[in-house]
């Protein structure tokens, strides 16, 4: 008996992978298909709310750093933003790698719908975050100096091997966080993943195109000497390498692990559903 035949005999399913992976794959593809079939207004509004909810995390981060001087402790507080995204069912640009791509690969949606989700969500995130940070600066003027300093480490960071690597790690970290959340049905488990992802992204800090854009926007609102041109010079490579980190390091390898499930879904015309057991 081959190893694969023995695995099927021992497992509770007859797929080419373990039942847990099959279940998670089906949930990821089904959710991705739903997200990709949103209308333009829904994509933009969901992204706008996502920007505001990430802003909650930024506000928590700034409050803790202002009180303690510790970015690591601030990173723990930032996880509040990811918990808000999780429970409020909003959308963050860098969450759109694994789940929607899996749906496209499984032929549950088209590539054009993926680009619509990415573009609309990113625009919505930035618009919501820009507005929220303006409100934060007006509400907490004592944070202005700290915001200007925090934003400068991104807006004034030159493109280099180090900054590219930080952006790759930022994209891969949040994509892995998304996979962890889809790997469990436990809400406390999902929250732990959100808090852990937030700690790594904001506490280290890694380069994240949306999160760090909010810090830069806050700094500009606070009167920083740098502005939107410096933000754009940083933003373009942060986006590119976030995508590379999320798609290449996490999404592509996870999909390779699920090749047999992808083939089954495609052969069934994009309609394979996990049968009740």
C-alpha cells in the first residue's frame, strides 16, 4: 500500500490532502468568490470602512507609544485594528492575496474581478484612513511631534534592499495571518492571530502600504515638513513588495499544497463543495 493510499485509509476524507486542509481550502475559495463578486460601490465602501478600522489600531498604537515610549507595546495595541477588521467584516488591501487568488485559481472568479477588488479596496483604505487620521490629529494634538517622527521613518526611507525586505515581510506576515484565521473556526483563535499579526507589523515595525500610509497622513496633518510626494515615493515600492511577499512567499506555496483540490474544483466547473461527513 502506498503512503497516499494509507493516508486516505486513515483519514476521514477521500481527498488528496488532510481533511483540515480540504475544509480550509473550501472555506477560502467560497469566501474569495463572494468577495470578488462585489459591486464597485460595495468594494469601495468596504475598503473605506477597512481604512477607518485600521485607523483604530493606529490610534491605539500611538496612545501606547506616547505613554510608554515603546514601539513593541504599541504594536500589541495596534492589533485592535485587525480585530476590528475581523469582527466588522471589512476589507484591507493586503488581506486580498490568499483568499481572492485562491478563488480565481479555482475558476470561481475572473482575474479582472481580482484587480477590481485590489484597486477599489486600496483606494477605499487610503481614503478612510486619511479622514480618520485627520480626526485623530485634531483630537490628540499632543501626539503631533510623535506622529511626525513616526511617519518620517517611512516617508523618508530610501528604496534599498533593507526597505524592500521589510515590505516583503509585511506582505507575507499579514497574508499568513489571514491563512491562520481561516485555519480555525475558533473566534478566540482568530483574535489571537490578529493580535499577533498586528504586533509584528507595527511593533517591529515592518513596512505595510496601508498601515504606514496612515502614519504618514497623520504626520502630514500634524504639519510635517514632508508631504504627499515623499509618501508616493515610498508607497509605490511598499505596495509592490507587499504583493510579492503575500503572493510569492505565502499564497503561491499554499496553493501548491492544494493543487489536487484546485484540479477537483476546476473539473467540477468551479462548483465543488465539501460534502457533509
